[in-house]
C-alpha cells in the first residue's frame, strides 16, 4: 500500500451467532462486496444467545480500545424483525451499528454520545431485507458504506433517547454487600455486578469474606495462582469487577454457580465485636 494512502477502515463484528453456521461469513461477504479494502476484526461470536447485558459488558470493555473512527457492528438481537429500531451511534469518536435494544447502553453510560441516527434509508441495505437476519441485510452494509465514507446522516434521521441498560442493583446492609453473578466466561470464571469501586467504598479498608452458596473465601486475591490448583478464590478481574474463580479449574462447575446466583461480602468482626 502506498504510504500516502489512508489505512484501511476497521470494522469489528460482535455477535451471538457462533461459527458453525454461515451467518458471520455472510456478513463479511456483504461488507467486502461494498468496501473491498475494509479490515474486518472479529471481537467474538460466542456471546450467550439473546443475552443483552453480557454483550453490553463485552462491548464496553473491548470497543474503546480500538482506534478512533473504527466501526463496531454488534448483533445480539432477540427482537429482530420487531419494533426495535436499527441504529447508528457515534460514541467517543467511534461508530456503533446494531439494534436499539440496550446493547450499547453501558458504552453510553461511560463515554460521550456524539450522535445517533435511525437506519431508515433502505438504499443502503442489502435487498431483499430478511425479517430474521438484519446483521447481514442492514447492519453489515451500513457499516461498509459508513467505513467507505458515507456520512452518518445519510442513513436516516436523528434518533432520540437510544435504549439504555444497567447492571442489576447491588444491596448494602449492616456489614454485608450483596451482588450476583452476571455471566460465566469460557474458563468458568463467574463475573459479578460488584465493581472494584463499589467493593472498596463498602469495605473502607476492613477485612471481609466472600461467600457463595457453597463456598466462603477470605478477602480478594490478586492472582489465580495465589491459591492451590483447583481451589476457589475471588479477585478483581481485568474488567474491574469482582469475579469468583478457581485456579486452573471451572468455578461454575466446582461451586455449582450459575448466572443470577447471589454473592455476599461480609465484614469480619473486630476484637470488640464490631464490624
């Protein structure tokens, strides 16, 4: 490539489609047919099916790490073909294409929203548009046209109040902090809705235990290898949230944990009996 030519536009794909079927390949074919020089990056296609919150968590973690101008396509879309709006957002100088179902809500909560457009101009879609595969027929072609230089307002009118999403609430009581498991990753690590900030503010430097239904752990470890192989531990993961894990084993199987299960932090009593 000539040094004076601009670098190929980056388009990322994040879905719950998996890789055994043709869905992801079809989206890539549409993108490259419109913009042959696009650089396509797969973030993941193994998100839990139909689950918006895990997808929103992953997007908030991964997408801001890409260069400004990147076009992110995210499709976890249980309402495909229904009333939800196809959407284009500009957040912190990056573009996001996908359904208006809250999948971009955590990004909007943390980063500046600079524009939102409803995808209504059908000349930018693939035809005919399937009622069940907007990833291929709407989101992929819009991303390709956008990366090739089509301005955002060419895809439709400004959108008002894109859908938000939030973590399940945590609860603080006398001496306890209660959260829950949000999702389980491929290693069996169980991420909770308790951020490092929430835990630190609640603990105020005091010692505490972390309890699940079948296991109580002393405080927070810093690494997986800080406990013997196969043993359970709690730590703050790379996304900044409390995680229940096992050293070189699956915590979900070893401890019988599932998404939605409670996790309780309890302050230890001091010598005078106070917590």
